[in-house]
């Protein structure tokens, strides 16, 4: 689906395959930052170089994508995206992490999301893209809504965040024929 020279370019950032060289001290710091992973089940694990390499290797020889999100101007890694692709069903489930907290709220997540969403629907001709988040993750909920995804399902009080039960929201977008 991707390939080693695969690049999706946007106005302020670009997406390319995540590689071993992206496993930096900063990247591992994001994965161990309770605020960055506040809404992710990854917050229950400790991450190190070994665990990051093992995760990266799960994408080898698969249709799934693990992408690095870089700023276009200085090429700095600011986050990652995943697409778990089911070619048989024509679907993909997306994930996004903007690890650089100083860049939250500036539209980088939405730009990255739209780049990958459009690529999968238009260029890869997948028929449906899905994603999920917790209701309390307002930033991610806004990204999904602003990208044209529609709420498809709610799992009431599915997960706990800060000792409070939270609904899991599931969004989808279909390719327009």
C-alpha cells in the first residue's frame, strides 16, 4: 500500500513511513508522557527502544501503515499515524498521535488526518475508513467530525479515564462513488 518512498505532502506537514531512525529519545518520551497518552490504552505500558522496535516490526509484510508525521519546514517528527487495513473488506481503521504537546490545537492533527483519509479513500480506493476515540477526547472527536466522518456507534461507559467511565465513540467515512 505504501512503500519505502511513500510520501503524502500537505501544506504544513508530510507523512512518510515510520522507520527505526524515528525511534528517538523524543519519540519514546511521548509514549511515556501521561498527558500525551491520556486517552490511549498505551498509557498502561512502559515504552522503550525495544518495545518500539517490536511494534514497528509488526507492520512489516502487511497492508497496514505506520507513518511518521513531520513538519514540512524543518522536517521535525511531531507525531505518528496508523492505518490498519483490511484489503478483503476494503476498510481501514486509523489512529493518530501528535506527540509534541506545544503543537496541539494548531490544526496539525486535522491536516495529517485528512491527508491519510483522502489517500486511502481516493488513491487506494478503500470503501470505508473507521476510527474510534473516547468522548472526553475532544480534540480527536473534532478531528473526526471536521474530516467528514460520521458517528456510527457508541459503547457507553466503555473505558475509565481519571477514575470516570467514558463512552467510546466510533466514526466512519465512506468513499463517494
